[in-house]
């Protein structure tokens, strides 16, 4: 296995970051995660665009141009011989004596690694998963892909301990999103409901592509918030993320969704997404 650190491709045991890295001390950094299928990065331009935005919002200079990022990502995928899985990349403000104020003249720390895993054909994608709802305990700038993920770590662990595979986070009675995914329901009339973009959620790249595919397919879209009660009563539910694409949800808080099997619209959207990715 080969990982990337500050311009070098290295074995993981040689890729070391000092304890004074601001990512380690302050979670002072941002990240991206890109799906890989058939050895190709899915929606990479959109991921790099979101990275540019995250970096700008927390005022870290982007260390690479879009074409440089792409070349490095592709090189990493190639060196690992990865055909299917996930590419993780992270930029922190760099290494400096611990002090809250931005350090001067410090280069950002850039890391990347790949994780080989099945995405196209998994038990979750075939059979669907269970989710449970938890309070959304995150900060106000969820639109930034911050490496500060403690609220999501606790939410997802709670979900696992309750026998579910994802947590749906809830604020003021409305679902915001999953611990590491965007949240969707399908109404009994067959329209898709998804929360509009705002500071309350991450602008999911898979969400964006899925909405485009749905529109092209003539599926009715309702971009609005939905409550937990509405989700319990939905015909179908699903999540999207770069690492899983489209995954059906067959139960929420132990209540069966629809007939407890992946629904037809979810299945169709998953197919459309896979076709686009390939
Ligand atoms: N998570 N919402 C949150 C809070 C996320 O962390 C993610 C992605 C998404 C989906 O976004 P996208 O479609 O761009 O992957 C939504 C990644 C996969 C992760 O942290 O592993």
C-alpha cells in the first residue's frame, strides 16, 4: 500500500505527521472523499471544487491546482492498483507551536490514501440498511467539509450499537442528513424529497449528481426539509455518499419503510448512478 504525504508517495509506516500538526491539535483542516469505480474517480471535478470552497472558507491556501490534484489522485489510485473503493484527501493548516491564531509562513499538510472496497455490489446496496435518528449536535457551518467529526463519530457509533448502519441527524424535528451521507425520502406519490442546501448540511456531491439524474429521468423533486414523522411514513428512503453511491433504507428507528424492501425508485436511481459512474 502507498499513501501520499506532502509531495511524496510512501508506505504508510513512513508517512508521519508531527504531533504539532494543527489537524491533530485543533481539527484545523478540511477533507474530501472520492469514490473510485473501474479505476476511475467519480465526479472528481465537483469534489475538487468543493475542496477549493472548504479551503477558502477556513482561509487555507490551496496547495495544488485542480489539474495537479487530479494528477496526484490518479497516480495514487494507479500505484495502489485500486479498481473500486474510496480516495481520502486532507489538508490541514500545517505544523506550528500550539497557538490558536493562524501561524505565519507555514505550509499546509497534505495527505491522501485509498481504501479498496466494494461499492457497486454490496449487501447494503442489495438489501437496504437500517438507520436510527439522533440529535444533530454539530456546529453551524456544516457546509464546510471539516475534519472535525466528533459529533458524527458519536452519532454513528450510537447507530451501530442500536443495530443500525447509519444515523440520521435531526434538528428542530427535521432530518438534516446522515452521519456521513445525504438523506432522501420518496413520497407515496413518487416524488423525491431532499433538504435544500444551506449551512445546515454538507453539499453532497453524490446528492448533486443524483438530483441531475432524477430530473433527466422525469422524477418529481421536492427540495424542502422533511420531518422524522414524514420519513417514517415515506414510501421509500435512501442515502447517498461518495463511498456508497445510493443505498436503500428499509427501516428508520425500527419502523419499517414501505414494505421493508428496497423500493423501485431507489433501485432505479442506484442503477442510473452506477451507469453514470462507469
Ligand atoms: N461523507 N453529509 C455528510 C455529513 C458527509 O460526511 C458526507 C460524505 C455526505 C455525502 O457527500 P458526498 O456525496 O459528497 O460524499 C453528506 C464521506 C463519504 C465520509 O466522510 O466518509
